[in-house]
C-alpha cells in the first residue's frame, strides 16, 4: 500500500512539472510562490501567475490533516474521524476571450480509520465554444482514461456533465470533461497503486492538453464585444464555484487558506440584468452548446 507521504510528494512533483510547462507557454509571466501552514495540521504551496497570456492562474498544492469538522463528516457520510487530504488544484483565466478557462484537480483523501479514495478531473469552460477545440480536449481525456479502463471516460464524462452544471441557470459551466470521486478498490475494482497511477496520469494530461488550446487562440481576433461576453461568462464561473462547488465548501469548512481556496475567482467579472445573446450570434451559438450529453468524441 502506498503511503500518504509518497502520494503527497508525487503531487508536489506534478505541481512543479505543470508550472514549468505553463510558464513556458505563457511567454512572459512567472509564478510567485507562497508556502503556508494550517493551524490544525499540514499546509501547502500556492503558486500564482499573472502573465502575458494567462491573466490570472493558480497551481496549488496542499497536504492537510487533523480532525474532520462535523459538518463535513455528515456531508461525506462519515462518523467523527481524523483526515488527511492532499492534491493539486488548478484554475487558469486567460486574457483573451477566445481562449478557454480551465480547471483541474487531482486529490487523495484518507480517514483515521484507514479508508481512502482518489478524486479529481479536468473540465473546460470556453467563453466561445470552438467545436474543434472541444473535440481535441475530450479526445485527450479519453485517451488517458482508456489506458486504464474502457468504462472510465464515458462514466466520468457523464459525471462531469452532472457535476459542472449551474442548476439555477439550467446550463453547464462549459463543455465538461471528466470528474471522479470516492474512487477506491471497491468502487473501481483496482488496487490503490493502479488508481493512483490513473489519477496521476490525469494530472499529467493537463498541460499537454491546455497549451495547444492557448496556441490555437492566439490568432483569433477579438474586440470590445467579445471582452464584454467574456466578463459575463466569468460571472457564471463565479456563480458555480461559490454556490455549487464541493471543493470550495470543503476548503472553507476545514479552515483552509482562503486566498488559495478563492484563487479560482477571475480578476474581473460582470453580471448584467437579463442579458440575452442576439439570435444567430457567436454568443448564441456558444449558449446553445452549454448543455449536458454532447458527444464530443
């Protein structure tokens, strides 16, 4: 059985690798690093970039432990216990409205009673949906999933559609991706080593998938109208993270570092009153893609 220290160290290495690739792709910005400690136990390493291509982005590592708060234990159907949690979490907001927002999280959770599981996933939130980009994105995720189990991609793609759904808007956050949680030897029929290999492979898929999407967007022209739409779509992103996202709630309930937890917020966003895209416009076309069940591959 893998030790939690080994898993945490591998996640630190993953953070290093992703930051290096993103910094090269940005072409101007550099990550700044904050190391922090959590009073109840553990801490983390937060890295943030404000660059030439990425307006605001964070690649966060944490490894925290201590008593599991009662409200969190009830939400997870667990008795009173201690916990250990480690992982890498990423959100990137690009300058260009023609480049997509992206989120990734890979994590490991262990209770004091010895129960453990993995979770994570990657999802894409374009301001303007480009079908070719969405197809490439989903094919990359499918390729990784298929290396481990033929059922992983269709199962985790459906879970992502259901999870990254803004219920009060009745629209998906973007074009989805994959999402998995509570993945252990009982739910997946695979060993801890195999499931960690899968989870780590998802993390390694991130940069080689997102960097080409940034490159694709470089020559797409945009102006004031596209920037205004980007601000509205960022507002939707904020709504999901503050209302529905379980990771945000878990971090705040366990007294995590607020700056790291809310790193996912864009630097600027807007909310207009009852704004509707003009029929037949690129904005309306994007709005039409924001639904569950689209078969991208």
